[in-house]
C-alpha cells in the first residue's frame, strides 16, 4: 500500500448482482404503486427524526399496508426464490446432490431461520427422520 492511499475495506455482497437488479426493479415498481395510490408522496419532506404516530395515523398506515400486502408478497416471493437459487448454486454441486438425495428419499424441504442464518432443512427431527440442513444465508 502506498503512502497517502488507504485501501477500502472489503465487504461481501448481500445479494448477487442478478438479485440486486431484481430488488431495484421491485422497489421501483412498489414506489410506482405508492405514488399512483398517493400522488406527491415522494415529494414530501423527510422528517429528521422518527415520527411518533397518533392512533389515527397508525390506522391509516395499517390500512395502507393491507393494500400493499399483495404487492409485497408477490415481489418478495420472486426475490427470495432467486436468492435461494443463487445460494444453492454458490454452494456447488455438493449442495445440489444433497438436495437431490433428500428429495429422492421423499423429504419435503423447509426454510428455517436460526440466529440470523437461513437453512434449507429436510426431515422432522425424529429418530426415523433426522434433520438435514444446508446453510444458504448468514448475516
């Protein structure tokens, strides 16, 4: 490293480039939907401190979020599917073989979150059906 020049710390990407692009497109569609529902909302000033909403404000926000639930579910599902696929591929052929073997045994995959990590989990955790896990994401 030369003098006067600092090396930037390396950080790992949260999303793959494809997932990040999909996330950006998803957020653009959500914002488009919000601005269609509430024109001029994007032009409102940002509060410097967190607003403590009144009971009536909470009802308005809750009603709005109920309207957004379908949109959130639709786009979140796509985003998570892409991310899980990318994580499986990043684990290599051993992960694909483990998944293939579990499916061939008739095991049903589940997503499990434990202490900031997300696993694909097979099995019920009984002596006849022990749990098999593949780590796909950690924070």
